[in-house]
């Protein structure tokens, strides 16, 4: 059973791309194990261990007709280990490559409590420098974004206690799309998931941690409710 395949041998196999160019891009994105194909110039060939199980099944069915040989090959494939380390890191960018930086105010939920806004520097507890190009990837700038410390475990596993959260602080119109927001209810500030209940004209306030109950708020007259900003991405999140 052959183990290495050229792009043209994989075209449109179980949903794979339909051209050599697209196949090469797909292989790079998914970090397929590759090597130079002998006698094919700059062409690469890819090892079967890199492929989705359905693609493997297709190729095994095509090239192996004996059940005993198939079982032997599948056992070999299951235990196959390349001397080339596999990685899901597609690119490493040194911090020194970022030329422009934006200074963002940082808040915690207690400093922001009662303010209803993350715009005023009065409530900032520190500043954090973020590459301007990274903000631009989210359509943000220093004037339209801020950072808030998450408090508590109510948004686990999405967000953990003391995570820094990038927030889009531009004014939003009701009803907002479903998602995670920084909100004020009475004199407290929270990070919660909002889901619009169109039938009743209220927001469902949801914690990702299931131990916390869902409740509803009427944005027109309920509990001094305000949406401060939309959660965009966690920054420097601890990975355990």
C-alpha cells in the first residue's frame, strides 16, 4: 500500500479541494506531513497519516483489496509516528515586528460599577499596549476599544476569573445580536451572554457556567440596564 500521495491523486476525494493550487493551500493550513516528490520537480507529496479518516478510508479501499493486508496497514497507520514534529502553529510573529501600538484603558468590574461606560478615564485602573494591527483585525481602534478584567466564574469555560477581555465600546442599538457583552444592571457590571427574546421583547441574561440561572431584563424599563460594550476576544488568557 502506498503511503505518499500527490495533490492530483487527492483532488475531490471526499470533499478535498478541486485543484492542485487549492490542495496545496489546504495542506499548508492543516499542516500535512509532506516531502519532495521524486522526479516531479518542486511538487510535494503528502503522507496518508495527515488525512481525515474518510479520505484514508477512500484511499485504502482503492489500493488494498485483501482484508488481511488492510488490517495490517490500518494497524501500522494507527501507530505511525513521523520523525517530523507535527504542530498546529501556522505562524510565529515576534513582538518586535509590530511597529504601531495603541494604548488601551483597563478596567475591572468593580471600578466600572455604576459608571455605565468604559470611556471615561476616571474609572481606568491601568493602561495596556496592544498592536494597532491586531485591533484593526477586529475593526477596532484605540478610540473604540477597552479592556476589562473578568470577575468570578460565571462565564466558565469561555472566560475565567481575572481574564482580560477586549471590548468594543461603540454605542449599540437595541436589540443587539446574540453574543457576549459587558453590561450594567443597577450598580453592578457583568460579562454575560445576551439572547434576545423576540416574542417577549426582553433579553435573556445567560452565564456560560450552567450553575448560574438564566434571567430576563427589559431594556426599556428594567433594573437600570445598559449595554456597555460587546466582548471581542480574551487577552492573555491562562491555558491550563
